[in-house]
C-alpha cells in the first residue's frame, strides 16, 4: 500500500514472534469463548427445552480488529517502560478499550488530540487506531518525533488510496459516511490530496444524496447547500464547481445496500446532466465496503430467512457496523442493541440503545418470558469480542431457567 512521507514517519515493528506469542495468550484470556466456538461447531444453534438460541453464521471480531488489538497489546509489552498513547479508541467497543486502559494505555479523546500530541516527545509511543487518523494529526506526530504503532485497517487504507487518486484527477470525493466518525474524518483528509487542493463532500442519508443529485442535475441555492452540509465538506467547497466531476467512496462500515444506492443515484444524476458518454469521464466509483462488514450483514440477512422471536445485537453503541446490523434486524422482528449481558435485566426488562432517539432506553418485552417455545437470535458487529457474546448466551439461558450444566451437557451429546 503506497504511503506518503508523513505516514511513514517513525513507524515501529512490534510483531516479533516472541512478543506475539505472549500477546496471543493474553488476548485469548481476555476475549476468547470456548462456549461460542462449540456452538458454532454444532451448526450455530442450540435447543434446550423450549428455548432455541441461534447464532449468525458470521459475527464478532474480524481480521482487522484482531490485528489492531494484537498490535496495541504488543505495543504495551514492547514499550513497557514508556508512555503509550492511543488516539481515541482502538475500536468501538467499551470492553476492549477498558482492557487497554487497565494495561496503562493512555487514551486521548477526540477534541484533545492535537493539543495533547503537541506536548509529546520522541520518547513517547502513539497507537493509531483501526479507523486511522487525519493527515494533519499524523504530521504533528511526525514533527514531535513520536514512535508510531499503526493499526489502521487495510480496507480503510484502500479507500484512502482511492480518494487520493480522485484528488490527483481533480475529482471531488463524495463520501458516504458519518462526518464526525474517525474513519470518515481520516478519509476526508486524504481526499484533499498530497497538495491539499482536493475536495470532498460527506453524505449520510439517501435524503442527503437526493439533495446532492438534484443540485448536480439543475443547480440550486449554493448558500443553502453549504449550510445543509456544514462541517461535512472541504474548505472552499463550491457545489457549482466541485460537483462537475465526482467519485464515490464510503466509510467501510456502512450498510452495503445503502452505499450501492448512493452510487447508483449519483451516477444517474451525472448521466442525466452530461449524457452517458461524458458521464464516463465525470463519474467514478470503487467498491470500498469492508469485506467483514459485508459478510456480517449477509449472514444476518440469511439468518432472518428463518423464523425467530427476538434478535439481540451485541456491541458498542458507537460502532457503525453494529448499528447497521440493528437497522437490518428492526425491519423483520423485535431487535435489541445491547452493550453486554447486563443489559438483560430480567425476562421482560431490557436496557438497549434506541437508534431513533439515539439514547439508551429501558424497554419491556414479553418475548423472552413466554412459556411457549421461542427462538432467540444473536449476532454482533466486527468489534465485539466473543466473551461478551458468551455472557449474553449464558444470560439468556439463565433467564429462561436453564442451568449452565444443562447447556454444556447438550453440547456434549
């Protein structure tokens, strides 16, 4: 993967065989679940009495997340005599970030990163999270001479390569994502190009993209456009000028079907304005949805083809890929987005994150308390460790009056 000079600054390799052997042992202790592995080996479904628990075919940690965690743990071991800082969160899961904090890794919150990095020295270590970091922050880290452990996901770097290419061709990047998300901010900074003269526009909803497409077709009120996308476009962005040639990219964890619809609508708008031949020059696209995100979404769609009574989605509330799993589930059946097993307070009381109010709420559902046979589905995003999924499985069976010994006995038969 091609990198700029800034991005090559003082990177250190912590993946030595000796270190990684110790890291793997520690990571397995923290996050592995033999119970989950046994249920998956048994076909992903377990029925005891009138309770059936079903796991999605694909869920939980992906390779990129595992790699990021391994590197963060390795950094702490290799530099045990130095201060180790983390830009924000390594991934969007509170359990994983809590473990790193307990290991002495110092998290620098968003909004404080430039100020804090400006105080660091060559003796300090900075971990770049799986989402990556903005170019201006990476430049500042290089200027301070810090040692860098970069855990940026390869899929994210593929998007960066694409938007840099757009900038070189004077093509504006339309990025489907959340403007405030770390990954999208990092991608947007690369869309400015090596010379800093590129442009980008971040869109989140299909309503956003319809507004942009209308402007592409027939123009509009520039002031209103810039106000609508305030904080979601490059400095000096002019929709009359910078929507002439566009290329679509995305935050890698978005809902695949929605990103594809964004691509289709933008392409059609350019065709309508320019005609099919000129549109080939003025519109570009590249599939940048993370493979693991796609696999987890596809696995949930497959899971939903079978009857279920309730779906539990486990993960961090600020996890984008997990949020989209909740959106998929909500279309079909009662779906609860929970941080961990403690959110299942009782058979009827569930604490969960409501996507619509954007707040943790308490709901009462009779699904789990039914005397009739029920099927409980469980899935999780790419940032959720198996130990949290195991805790959720145990809690479901416990609430249904099924002892853990019976669960293990069923798996042994």
